[in-house]
């Protein structure tokens, strides 16, 4: 079992920055994919960015160039640096963990990001 706890959300003006953190604990396998998803009011949850345990990253087009996903495997923590925030980025952001061995998936409770215009 894996537990994920997000932090770092808040209220920020358009153009501002936030850094989200996701601390993972439990049965962490060396081979995994972690990612950030978000869900805005009235919309489906969507993928924002992923990072594999060996360092490969991918981003949804809407955030490419503004957001940076990173992870510190020594402390089992993933980050999302969010720059040049837009009102369209307003959503609850969720941390996701997926084992590439078992393909089991785990979710955090979410953290609210609100960008005012």
C-alpha cells in the first residue's frame, strides 16, 4: 500500500507561482510512475504531468513551458513547480502513484489551487 499526501496549494494571482509537494510513504517500489492530475469544477480529471523513477517526464500541452515536475527519490517526494499561473489552472490537484510492476494505482486527497484574474 502507498499513501500520498499533497501540500502547497493556495490562492495566487494570475502570473504568480506555486510549488506543490507530494510525499509518498508505504510500499514504494523502485520502478514506478508518479504524476500530477487536476480537476476543475464541472470538468473531468485530467493528466498534467508525469515523471518516471528513471527521470523521464511528460507534460500536457496546456502547461508545457510553465510547469516543471520533479522528484527526489531519496525522500520519496514529488514536486510540481507552477509558474505563470493562469485562471484556467484553477483546480484541485491530485498526486498519483503507479507501480510499473503491478500496475496498481494510488491517489492523494488533493490540494486546491485557485488563480485569480
